[in-house]
C-alpha cells in the first residue's frame, strides 16, 4: 500500500491537476452508477453514459499527461495489497469447516430419483443423468415439462412403494418439496445439481459443473444431518425473501428477463420511498419498516446485500435462521450501504430461531414471498422456523467442498496482526502463535 502511494506521488511532477482528474473521474463515475441504478428514463440513460465516459476521459488525460504508467503500477500494487490482506485475515477454522463430514452408510437398495428435464437448461439430458442413475440401480421418475406435476405427491407414492431413498435432479424449490417428504419418513435425500444456480448443492460441497458426480453417492456416500426450514408450513432449503426481491419475482416477465426486471425495481429500494415496508420480529428483536428481508436456512458467512449471491453458508446444521434486513431511507443511506456493507446503519444482520413477518402500515392481509426463488402470496403474519438436523442428506464421499468466502477487510484487525502488542505492554491484542 505504501509503495502504491509512492507511485502516485511520483506522478506529481507532471502536474497535480492530472491526478486530481482521477479523483473527479472516480466521483463522476460513481454518480453515473447511482443515476443508472436509482432512476428511470432519461436520467438512467445519462447515468450509463457518465459511468462509462468518466473512466475513459480520465484514462485519456492520464495518457496525455504521461502518468498512465504510474497509475497502472499503483492500481496493480493496490490489488496485491488487498490480496495479501485477505490472505492474512483467513482463519484456519474456516478452512476446516468448509466441508461438512458425515457418517458412512451402506448404499441404498431401492433409490427413487425425480428428474426435471427442463431444469438448468436441459442438464438431465446433457449429462445423461437418467441412464447413469438407472445404471446405479435407481428408479427414475421423469417429469413431463408440458404439464404441472405434484412433486411431493410423486415422492409420497414412491415411499409407499418401498423407496429407501428420495432424490431430485432439479431446482432448489423442487428439492425442498421432496426433502420435506424425505424428512417426514426419515429417509435419506439425494441432491443432484441439475438446477440453474444450485445454491443448496453448493453449500453441501457438491459438484455444480458436473451433476452426474452427485450420483456417486449411490455407491460410495456419507450421510449428513442438516436443517430444514419451514415458512408457513412450506419447506425451504435456502432462503425466504420478502419485500423488494419478492415483488420482483412475482412479476410475469421475471423468468425471461431476471436482470431487467430487477433493474426496474431498484429505484424503489435505493430512493427509499415507494415500495411497501415490512415489520418483522426475529425472536424478540423488532425490525421495523424494512424494504427487503432475507431469511435463510442457517446464516451466510458474508452477510452483505452486495455479496450474498457469492456468499456461502459454511454450515447447514447450526440450528438457526440467518436474517438480513435492509432499510434505505434515501441516497445518503444507500451510499453508506454501498461503502460500509454489513456495518451500515441501514442493514440489520442477526440470527434467530423464529422470524415473524407482517405487513407495515397500510399493507394488506397478504404479502409477496419468494421461497427458494419461487413466487408465492401468503397471509400475514408469515412465520419462519427451522427444524434442526431434520434432513438426512446422502452425498458422495469424494466431492469438491464449498469454497470458503473471502473474509471481510477488517483494517483494525489487520493492523493488530501487522503490529502486535508486546506481552506486558498494555492490553494484549489476543493469543499469539509462534
């Protein structure tokens, strides 16, 4: 970091105005991004132009001023500094917990797998999952894409016919329905990562690039005990979303244009004014006038609204719900949220065993809810709970594991690591390791 600063200071000989243009360009680009995300119509178009033009203009000035090499070196050194900082902040226990380990169990004798051929853009056919599962002794129920299916009913019928394992090759919503049946009958459950995003499979440490590897559990597997969520009597394996995101999922165009639909809803959240507000109680903690609320089956390791997509749940057997509430009352609070992340005043991050969600002032008797990405409308209050270790999940013994999320950049802790307090001189910073 120090050398990066020196590289920038060395460019002062070419004139401070050139370096000042970099700060102005950065500010102008930030304004452009804000206009693009928080407004609609001409101002959004202007924001997009500004967000792209400002960095290009700054780059041009740096090239003309002859300081582009200094800027490039400074950026490179800053990137190295951040990489070293994150590496220094990693905790060994996070690495150890990255792969949950279970008990070895004998292979199932009458496994039944339900497969959705449309899920994940046709992964069932592309990876020949039906043939591979049948070769391992499983009976496959292939859903008809042209007709709605009672997935839970099919699972219950399979249990009545003697199935000793239930599995799903499909999205997280379908997995949750079959997982509930498996939990009811205390049967092992097999997850095949044939969905689009496969969040549940990812946090179980399964291979998302080749779903056929999940079938290895049928011959060499181990059993995990994980938690199963419940929202108003409906199971969930990942998350239940309320507020802005749930409203987006309800829109008919969401399935075909997820990014565009979400972008159209962002101004209501970022400008803090127009969407409905939610009141919730997490155990005994009140959360008032929230614009977005995320309740997860176990907390995310990096509870930041800008990083939860990339975040991981390092454990699925902790017995607690993760709760993230967002309340943005204007541009200043939105900027604070973007800069400070989970330390912002507009963000509530906690854990709970029970979350009760109701509509805010003026809200109706029902609210929009997204359960594992599926759009629902439920009467208030909506109660979320967790059934600890209710689900037996069969996973391959040989699996990639869940990537450990990068630790947050805690500069105070980083300084303590770099300059530890000597023993006997003031309060120690913490345990020292040789």
